[in-house]
C-alpha cells in the first residue's frame, strides 16, 4: 500500500512537472512567434526605407557636381568639421550608388560574382573596398556583403512568390547551397527562412 502511494505521488509529481514544462514551451513559442513577427515587420520597413533612399539618390546629382562658393566663407574651426562631413557624405553617397548599381542590375544574383567583378564595375580602389563595406554595410568582406544583398532579394521573393520552396528561393537569390542560404539568412535577419515565412503568414 505504501509503495502504491509512493508510485502515485511520483506519477502525480511527474505529471505536474510535464504540464509545467509544456506551459513553458508554449509560452516560449508564443514569444518567439511574436518576436519573429516584429522582426519581419522591421525588415519590411527597413527595405521600404532603403528603396526610398535609392529613389532619392537616383534624383540627386553626385556631391562632386555640387561644389559651392559658400564653403570658402566657413570659419577655420568649422572648416575641419565641414570637410569631415563632406568626406563622409561623399563616401557614403558613393557607397550607396555602388549598392544601387548592384541591386538595380541584380549583379549579386550571379553565384560567381565576386570581389574582382565588384571592383571592375565600381572602379573603387581595392584597398578602400573592405573599409567601405565594414563602415557602411557592416560586412566583414565582399562575400558577406553579397550574401546580405542576396538575403534582401530572398525576402522580396518570399513575398512575391509564396508558392516557391525555400530551396528555390535560395537558388533564385544566388545561393549555391541550402546551408549557405540558411546561415546568411540567420545572420542577416535573426531567424531562419522557415521562421520568417511562418511569421509573415
């Protein structure tokens, strides 16, 4: 009888622990879905802002074309600040124009497109390219940068072609393997392609 009571108590305790574990798992899943939905919305908003920036950039002449006589009247202390701001602005605009050229012509979709191809179309000094990518794209190297562009394209494809499989989207976005696609997607978006699709639906 005492053994039966111990077994009954142990099974009741196990049941309570399992129930508590299931509740915790369910709450974590719900939080994960909410977080993924929020990330999805933020990624969409970021892409919308990026598209707007490209439109503005397309209508704006390059900064080298807009030298003004006003700059000569700047005070000496402000002159250094203005020079830094101009350099940053010119450099950033140059980077944006490079990125716009890559995205408009979808050059990054070519799986073999690499550093030498990027240098030949942009005429950026090969020593300046890594610094520009780190500074403005937060990319470790050209491959990392191109994978980010491919992930952005994959995000568009997921919305435009919801009937496509994840592998088909990865291939159309220029990835050679599923593993590379998943790794790049997770790094860029903070979730897997499957989680993104589930959050987007």
